[in-house]
C-alpha cells in the first residue's frame, strides 16, 4: 500500500516542495525528479505487485475510502502514465525555460500527474472522483497558463464567422475546457451518488458483485457516461479539446497522451463489466459505440483540414479517443452475447490507449520543438525543415507512421485490434451505416498525417535560421518514436498481429497522401473547396458554442434579472412591502387626532374588546 501511495503522491509532493524556492531551475528539476521517482515505483509495481485491492477509511459516512486497485488494467496504465509524464517533464525543463510564471506551471504539472494516477489506481468511486476533479482543475490552470493571451499563443486567426470570433485565447480556452467538463461531471457525480444509494457501496469490486445494481436502469448509466464523454472530448463535446492547444506544447502532450482525455475512455473500459449487469445496458453500450464512431469520423475530417500544427494533432487525438470509446462500447455489446470474451475485447480497447499515447506524446513534443524553433504555429509558413532538424524529422516520421496505423508500428496493431470489436458488432448486428464510416476514417487518417509531415519537413518555404531542438527536448520524443516500432514488434509477438481488410483502406489513404503531399505537393481542387471550408470551420460548431449558447444564456440571465431579481425580489422588498407598511402607517396616523375625548373612546372600546375576548375564550 505504501509503494502505491508513493507512486501516486510523489509528483504532488515534489510540486509542493517546488513552491518553497524562487529558482526556476530548482522548481523544474525537483518536479521532474518526482515524476521519475513515480515512474520507477510504477515499474516496480508492474513487475512485482500482486493483483488485489488495498485501502484505508477516508469518509466513513458516505463509504469513501482511499482504496487502490492493482489489476490487468491499472498496473500497465499506471506504468504508461507515469513514464509519459516523466518524459514530458524532462522535455518541459528546456521548453519552459524563461517562462514568466514557472511556479504556476510546475505546481500544477505535479498536481496534474498525481490526480491522473489517482484515477488510474482508484478502486473506490469517491476516491476516483477526487482525482477526476483534480485533473479538471489542473487542465484549466495549464491550458490557460499563458494568461496574457499573446497572439502567438492563440488557436485560430483573428477573424469572425457570422459575427462569432473564431479565435481562442489561453484564458478563454481554459474556461471553455473547465465549463465543458464540469457539465458532464455534474451528471457523473449524480450517477455515483445513485450507485451508492442503491447498492450501499462505491467500490468497483463491490458494484461488480452487487445484485441491487441490476435493477438500476439505463438512465444512471447515461448520466455516468456524460463524465467520460466530456472528459474524453466525445462528440459534441470535442470542441474544448481543440482549443486547449493554447496551453504550452508540453501541456498538450500531457493532456493528449497520458492524462485528462485518456481518463474518460479508461473509466469507460474499467466500468464495462459492472454495467453489463444492468437491465437495459445494451442501449448504453450502443450509445457509447455510436458516439465513439461519430467522434472519430468528425475529428478525422477536422484534422485533415486544420492549418495549425497542434490543431491537426488535437483532431487526431479526438479521433483516436472516439475509436477507443467505440471499442469499449462494442466490447460491452459483444460481452452481452458471450461474457467470457469480454476481458479480451476490453484488453483490445485498452491497448489502443497505450498505442496512441506513445506516438501522440512524441508528436506533440516534436512539433512543439518545431514551433519553438521556427516561431510559427501555422502549416505552410515554414517548410523543408528536414535540412535543419534531421533528428526531429526522423522522430516525427516514425511517430506519424505509428499514429496513422502503418504496420509494423504499434499504432497499427492497437488500432486494428480496437476496431475489430466495432467491425464484429457491425457484422453481428447488421448496422451497415457504421462500416462505411470506419473505412472512411481509416482512409483519411494517413492523408492528414502525411500532409502534416510532408508540408513541414519536405516541402514549403525554407526558413533562414532554424536549428535542431536542444537535447533535453529531442531526447524524450525521439525515444518515444523508437518505442513505437519496438512496442509494435513486442505486441505483434506477445498479443496479435492482425491482417484485416481495414488495412486496405489505410494503405490506399497512405498512397493518396504520399502522392498529394510527398511526391506531387500542391494539388488543389475547386470542386472540394466548399467541403473543405465546412470542415475547416469545424462544421460551424463554434458558432453554436461561442455564439448561440452564450446568447441564450445572456437572454435567460436577463429574464431572471427582470422577472425575479428586479420584479419579484427587488419589487417585493423595495416596493410592495414598504408600500404596505406606508399605507398601514398612514391609516394609523389618521387615528392620532389630538382630541382627548377620542382617546378616551379608544380606551373604552379597547377595554370592551378585551372583556369580550375573555368571556369568549
């Protein structure tokens, strides 16, 4: 138990220690040291710790315990998260050098790491909720880290579409992120409370063996899913993830690779065996599967048309999160038919968390180095960087091949295994609309990957002075790039090397991308321009989120102000009640005439009324 707690809380302890020094170097290295200690401890748990549940009482009145779970999901997830955080922390030492508020960054970096590890290892849903909310708070702090809102930190250009601003500053993006996830978290909290009230336990193991949970119904499950949906940026909540690119690139790598967004799909996976028991859970699993496929296709199209380095990668993250969610939902549907297959199917969904995380962490850090060295965040403003950043170019090529699913890289194996779940559900259930969507996203994925790499490193306008990134920056993402190939070989031997018809769609897309952006760059089609415009504007959803919703909220707030604040409360307390008392006082004042005979009359009447009351009562 002590080793697990040290694994979880060492980054937070290091971040607290960092507050006691004004030295930027001390802050960066003490937190980095803390993350590496956590990673080494997670490695020790991976190789030596027996599976089981360990815990101590926390808040007994609501059944909250600090309970941790070591099983086939939490142990490898903890190892993955801890090492990726350590690698990103090492990268941050140089990347964040000279930043104007290092104390804020390094404190919330460690806080973020600990919060995510709580989610990974938590056995009790109340304890998991503490980490869940911690991750949300830290994401707001780090996405909005550059609060001065300089132009080069924005997402988007200074332009308006139908009067709605299509640019997002760090402070706005941070607020956007926390409001979106808090919307889902409110339903998530209600669902956990319902689970506890109905079953008397908040333990994942207890819920798995609870007979009471069976009669709960599907609505609480959907409430619960809204937490992971918003956290993992599933459609229509994906917008916050795209504009979260305003944070430092190291934060983008942290959120997209190991923490925050992966928390949502991870929770979907580990709760699937529990929800399998609930009557009506088939509807829940269909919703998760369908939302996942819609998210994957929508985000893939957005990535294909984005004009910013990090926005392409953000769209790719949302797409892969959609694949993982769909794989988890499909595993649940197949598990309802054949429960003994559930563990294997969930493991396939889980593997893609690892396959995507390794390549995406490398890509974010690598393109962060490109932005750092070239001084631009836009595709097309700099090119032919192969001549100046050879190590970065090779690392990005390897990581991108893994991301888009080219064998034998790990991304191909894990993505194909995850999609096997969905294709099997399509085959069994004859839901034919899902198959074309999956093949389309597989076809488009290599195109946006080759577009990003080709227009950055092989073609475009060559800059005059660009240098390779410092060693502390290129070492982590190069090591992860090599790991995508090494892990691909390991998974091919230890797990499975799938060869399916889906590979045809991937290779066809790779061929098209190779022609368009490597061999013969510069192709443009006026016919496709209207479709490109819609996708580039992200299907105009920001107009809804940043235009319509705020307007409706403003109107509603004004309505509440006029009707209740100004009309009811202000009118009641400042007009009606004072008016009544004024009327009463005026009436009473007329009785005061100054005539002694009238006063005697009042006295006699008062005495008679008092005597009458005494007789009656």
